[in-house]
C-alpha cells in the first residue's frame, strides 16, 4: 500500500479523489478490507483503506471523470446492473451503496461464477444468472424498488433492452445510465449515426436524455447516456 492524500469527491457521495484537476484518480472506501477485486491498488489514508477505481476498466468511473451534471449516487441506492460481467464496477458500487442493494444480472456462466466468488463477503450484491432481454425472468430475485438501472451489455438492441427493464423495474423519477457501444450495434455505420438511432428509440418511448457523454478516451466507440422517464 502507498500513502496518497485522499479527499472527498466534491459531488458524488462515497467517491474519493486524489491528484490535481485534470489528472484525478478515483477511489472508493473498501467494504471488504484487505481484499482486491481485480488487481486494483489499495491505499491506506488516515486509517481507512481505499480502492483505486480504474476508468479503463469501468465505464462508470470514466463517466464520473467526465463530470456529469446529474448526481445519481447515494449510500442507500438500489441499483439493477445489467451486464455485470465479473463485477469490477459492481464492486465499486458495493463500496458506495453500503445500505443499498446492487442486483447484478449477467448471462455468461463463467463471468457469474467469478462474480459470486469475488462478492461472497459483500452482502449488498445479489448475483443473478439470467438474460437481460427478459426482465420478467428474474423478478423473484429483486425485492426492493429500483432507483437506478445501469446497463453495459454488448447487444445490437441496447436501447430496447434498457427500456424493457425500465418499464418493468424502474421506479418513478428513477434514472437509467446506459453505456452504448456503437460497434456492438452496427460495426459498419458511423458511431455518431448509431448513437443518434439509439437516442431516438429512447425518446420515442417517452424518456428524456438528460446527458450524453463521450468516454472514447477510456473506452473506444462508447458514449454514456443518462436518461429519465418524461
């Protein structure tokens, strides 16, 4: 462990930073002390252990570094995470939402096994092996209202999958954050055209796009949309 001066993020609850403006590093307070999740750096500062949050491994970290206007994190947030993979971003949400629950849906059996192994000591993560295209299939695993749906799936109909889950689970005034990978939707069409098409799908369904944020420098051909039902 190394000693780095860590301070509260000026906006986002339970997120911490170090370094000068323009070269910020992100951290969350480690809920599972002494244990790494994906090889991240552990930092001890004033007796508290923090985990460095890598924006090249987590699109949510990339989003935060791009300074969105919307504030969507809290200690008691209940999040439905679609496309949880082995749980890199899920683990940081677990650090943040100590009193909430992160329902983590993943279709790949190998990834869900890693997620279960890595999160066995984190009681606020509920791993769910299922297909995000069919939200009714995992209704029995979700036992609280959903404040935030976070989606990071490599599917050609990303907006439609998000809408299906929002209509099924998202509470009134809840938010959707969707990471759109243009090449997963259409590998030939220009990224800007693909993004515009996905935005139209969301808007036609009665959702308002609050922010559209480019994270290309961390994840190629990706934007992140922050969306709210009108």
